[in-house]
C-alpha cells in the first residue's frame, strides 16, 4: 500500500474521531499534495477536499442553493469554492485538489485570498463566498477586491455559520466577527448589505453601490 492510500485511509479514521494526527503528519511527508499537513494551508485544504462531501448536510446545501438561485445565469466568481459550487462559476481556491474535484466550474484558478485577485476590473456580475470569510485574515483587502471585480450594481453573497464552526476546521479560522460587525465592514467597503438568518446560517446579500 503506497503512502497516498495510507494517508487517505488515515483521513477516514480522523473523520470518525480516531486520534491519528501523529501518524498522518509522518505519512504526509511522503505525499506530494499533503506535505507538512496540517500546518501547511494548501496541504490542509487538499486533504479536506477528499472529505468535503460529508462536511455539509443535504438540507443545508439545498437551503444555500435556494438562497443563491437568483444569481443563476450570471457570470459568477466563487471565492474559496472548495470542491462544491452552487452555481456554474469561475472557481478560485488555494487548494488544487478542491478545484480538481469541483464539477460545477467553468474555469479553475488557484490562488490566495490574502492577495489581490487575478481578475479584470468589472469582470463578474456576481461573486459568492460560502463559508470562506472566516478563513481570511486580510478581509478588508478581499472586500475591496470583490468590489473591484464586480460590474456596476453587481451582487456579492457571503454565507457564514451563525454558530462556532467545528473544532477541526476552527484551527484555520482567522476572522470571527459578529454579524453586525460584518455588516459594518461591508457597508464601509461600498456595499448595500442585507442580512438574513435561516437554519443557523447567515446570508449577507450585498449590492455594489459605486
């Protein structure tokens, strides 16, 4: 059995609560896409890509799909798209594995959300970010970049959990703002923001003002 297969088996054990982190750290050194897991962010999210289908239950996915359905037909940029996008999109993610497994992408772009986005000004009619902004430290730069790449009166929809996320993924969380603080940041960044709470999820539906 090669290291890749052993590592994937270990991820399944981790998923079911077994304490296999030490074993996985050693195995990761021999797995190109998981090297230095879990400290290396790309390796961490590459590994999460294999488990992504089990991270969000069906009811929540259906709710998110309904809330985003008004964006159907628009040229959409899905930031931190992971291995599942709710709309046909240009996908942008740090993890090559997430991009590889995402079957609802029109284009795949690998990159870092802590830096300026590699897209043209006013290139998109809408931007989505589902369970992403809490993993971005420099969120003010990202909001500025989202506004830049949106067409006039374009839509930005951000989805976040209203409750703390699970302990495993919380190790990568770098921003934990209240809903009112997010609204202030969005308005300060040039968006008309409306908040909807449903089934423990925050939906921030934002229109570019200028």
